[in-house]
């Protein structure tokens, strides 16, 4: 049994009996549990110059007991969260690479002899 706030849930909780806020809290709890327990793998695949990521869940007993609708919403939200994190990392790396390029160009300019016109 899982307790979130004032509401206790178990695997037999009827989705329709939850308020919208309770349902959101429940889905969020499950997403966080998956993240905290590292119940997923991110697999990178490179093909034709493109990088593709695949998110693979490690299905455990408590997860498989969940309602299909809840699993769908959990997987959707988990995917959105992980994609946002990947984009942040990629943007940070691109930004750092651009700074490295700028710094390299600046150092090359400083190391060059000034042009002399005769």
C-alpha cells in the first residue's frame, strides 16, 4: 500500500474514484519511484548520422499490477521527463562546445603574427 498525502493507494485502487488532483499525485508518485529506483534504461542507437534513444522499463511486480491507463500515463510522463533531461544535457554540451570553439579561435588569433604590409 502506498500513502500520498491524506490518501492511501493500493494496486486495486479504482482510477475513477480518484479526484483529478489525486490521480496526478498518484502518477507523479509512480514516475518518481521509477526514477528513484532506477527501474529504466536509456538505450542509444545511432543510425544514418542520427541518434535515437529508447527508454526501456524494468517491469517489476508492483508496476505490472497497475491499471493499464495508469501505466500509459506513467510511461508518457516518464518519457517526457527523460526527453527534457536529454535536451538540457545536449543544449549544455552544444553551448560548451561553442565556447570551446570560440576560445580556440581567440587563442589562435593571439598566437598569430600580425600581418605586415610591405
